[in-house]
């Protein structure tokens, strides 16, 4: 962080999830002077607590949101093109039973429309397969009353936190200033406009003067508006989504009706199975959201018919919030998943833009629209280029060096794409960095070094949960905690107190989110 106490820019973006990060990249590529601040870590909120799917939203067809579905399907194709290392095709299997609702004819019609709306796709159209073929695709599926299944394709961002980070790093590479663990503590308002923002972070405080301020805080949007700006916050309805993670493997994702009209997914993820999600109203603080026993019971009860026996005795769990555009008098399942860009110029704050209800799939196209609005306000004629330019790490990976084991090399390419060569270079410069972090995972200490030096990792959780996937491994990263904290402490000059605080904070996170035993 710069030692300067005051900074000036064209645009200050508050919120470093996928929405804020995507906007920062769009603006930076246009040459607009941009600062992005995030109170925690990039992708640590809604982005990292999602189902990690890139899709058009098959169920949105039920509400005739054809424009939203079409935008999602178009963006699915764009993201597979600009980030092929992070966004990959995934096969989905939707089984049909004797009493399935909706029935086969209605689902067939929906599949035909879904294919038609993705007319420019690289993926194949849907097919209906037999009972035997369904069993081959999903060996753990219940066969009682099974008639067959629809098979279709969408995509998955397995490490969506790194998709967020790739946007952050590309924005920075094109001139944006980036700060995580840096929260807005106060906004100054003068003459109907925001005049300045005070930022407080790990390295102290500084002030920012900007021409335009963007509120991309996700579930914290209303809190930002009401608590800091004081113009009233009533733009969102927030719903809670809980996922569980268990041992198991699959080549396809399972989609089925939970019994109350909601779809549930069983998704192959990091060598395990990611299962969810719930969708219940939430009115508490976004900082306090957590999984409850009722949430877990809902998912497990729905699974009993379709996947008997795949669940282990221990489950990992995470909970997040969906920031949905508020619509009165409707059930949770009926609330639109469309986003809204709010220009407060028509209200009491003339240089504030808020983004409500952004989804991961449409983050890039939403960012382009925000970029167009910002450019217009600044009198710029620049156009967006984010759909044409690939994100960092998207190129062809170098061949495996002889001194790097196959398992370690494959893991590095999975995480960093073509940028794996940069981590390998660190291993070559300092042989100690080639050591594994723990005995049963292929991650090496060079990843910690690279994350601190090049990817803004500032805490143990930043590395374990969002730069790598160690936090979701069998040991949850605890077996390598001392090594990770030790190297980060050396690089970031932590004293003993800070070192123990970091390790304690990470252990606390794991105890709340991992190894939830079923009784």
C-alpha cells in the first residue's frame, strides 16, 4: 500500500467480489483511473460461497426471463473463451422418474428453448438417455422408478475465487490500484455528491477523492447506502444459500427437484462432491450468515431418494447470501435473478452508482454496462474490450520441467493455468520453496510465496481458501498450517502475536465450517 495519505482517481469501487473486480478490469482496460477496495479479501463473500456454476439458468425459463437466460448463455461462451483454465464445460444429468414433476414433455420443451437460446454455443445440445445410460453416468443414482434422464451441458468455475482474482490482477496490470483488507469507514458528502472516502486497512488509513463512486458490495449494498451514505437502503432482498461438501466422485453433475420446486445439484468439485443449495429468506447481518441444522437437514432429506449412500458421516459446509433485487409480495423462488444498475444521479447523490443482484455468470456483461455508464459520465468514448481479451493464466501452459513431479505440475496448472511457470520459477530460484506444504496434498511452498508477492494474499485464510484449495482438502490445510503461517509471517514481517492470531483465526474458521458431524 502506498504511504501517501490522500489519493485521487476517476472512480473508486467499493467491493472486491466478482462484480467489483469485473468493473475494475473493464474500467482499467478503458484507461480510466480506478481504485478498488475490499474490506475482507477478493471473492471472500458471495462469490466464494456460490455453487460455482456458469450457466444460463434453465429454471429461469419457468418465469419467462428469456433475456436473462440468453445473456447468461452468451456469457457462458465468452467466459470459456477468455478464461478456459478457470471456466470449463460440465455435463449435467437430470433424472426422470415415474412421478417426476414437471413431467418429461414440459422439461423437453424447456430443453429445446435452452438450446435455441444458446444458438452460438460450442457445447452440444441436450439428449434424453435410457435408464441404463443414466446409471452409467451416475452410478450412485437411485434406480427405483427411474425412466431415464435429460443430459445437457453448462459450465463450472471450480475455483471461482481465482476467476475473481484474475480480474483483479488484470485490472492492476492495466493501471488500477488494488487494496484488499481495506474498508470504507466514512464517506464525505458535499453538495449532493460524495466528495471523499476514508479507507482503513491492515496498513493504516488513507483518503480517496474520486469523481465517481461505485457500490459493488453485494449483500452489504443496503448497509452501505443507509449506514454510511444515509440516503436509505431498500434495494435488496437477501436469501441464504447453504452448500455441503462430502467425499465422493463423479464425472457429471446431478440435478433433481428437492420436492418443494427448488433444484438441487450434486456437483463434482476438487475431487469431492459439492451439494446444494438452499434458498431461504435472510434478514440478519451479512457478516453473521451461517449454516443451521435445518439447512443441512433440508439438503440431506432431499438426497435420500436420489443418492442413497453417497454421504459420509462428516460434512463440510459453507453458507452465503444472494443479493436479489427487491420485489414485494413474491415468494423466494419467484424473485427474479436479474441484476440492476442503479444510477443515484436521479436521487440525492449525483456521483454514485450501485450494482444490485449481480450473478457470477453475467458479471462481465454487467461490468461492461457499468463501464459504459461511467465512460458517459466522464465524457469518454472508450469501449469495453473485456470480451475479447483473455484473463491472466489463460494461455497454453509450458511443458512440465523434468525436476517437477507430475502431480505437483498438474496441480499448479489447475490453479494458475499458464502462470504456473511463474511459480515453478520461484521453486528453481529457492529450492526450499519446492517442498510440499503437507504430505498428502501436492501444493508446494512456492505457491505461498507467489500468492504473497504477486496475488495480494495478506492472511492465512487468503491463501488456504482463495489462492489455493488446501482449505477444502481432507486435512483442511491444518496439517500445513505452521508452514504456511511461517512463510507468510517471514514475507509479511509478522511478529509472534500476529502469527498466532492468524493461525487461531484460521482454525476458528475451519471449526465453524468443516467436519459438521451428522447425529
